[in-house]
């Protein structure tokens, strides 16, 4: 039974898993979007969202705590920049996992994990209004003209 086993071990020991999640989270913060397997993306989501929540408090203590988890100076400085202000204002749910195709070699399910506020497609300010017209009017008019 799988009771009280919250995290996915990803088939690795603790140190290796910690390094993978740390590297993937710093890459996610720097690049805003990464492609990985679905299991790693779900594990990364649990790892990186508390880090982004801790970045809401702009103190030296929180920077050092985040650095101990990420171990990357560039990612920590990126996390505290003004470009991440939109992310810090969000109450939660900073990442989005989008499922992609399966990998050819081993049929592992691939996915894309991204930071929600940096996607231009989903967060476009312009809401294009689609106009739906029925073909019934055209058909009646065409039928009337033909007769």
C-alpha cells in the first residue's frame, strides 16, 4: 500500500533526487519553461511552488533559504527581480503542466512545465471575439435565387 508516501522517489536515491529537482527548478526559473517527463514535472511542481512562495518575502534570510534549495545564484537573483513581481502577486498555482507526446525510445510521457504568468498565448490581453454565423440564411437565399 502507498499510505503516507507523499513524494515520488523517481527511482533515485535522496541526494540524486535533490540535485535533479534543484537543477530543474533553477532551469525553470531561468528559462520560464522546460520539457521533461510527466513524473518529474509533477515532482518539480511540488518542489518549486514553495520556493516561489518564499520569494514573496524580500529579506536576506529568505534569499539564503532559497539559495540553499536552488544552489544557483543567477536563479535566485532572477527570482527576486521586478520581472517576477507578477508571479509574487499570485496567491498560488505558479506553474502549469501541459502533457505532450510520448518519447519514442521508451514511450515515457513527456510534458512541458511552465510558469503561468510568462505564457503569452494563454495570458493575452486581447480576447478575440469570434463571430459565428449560421449557413441557414445563405442556403435559403441561394435556394430562392435558384428557383
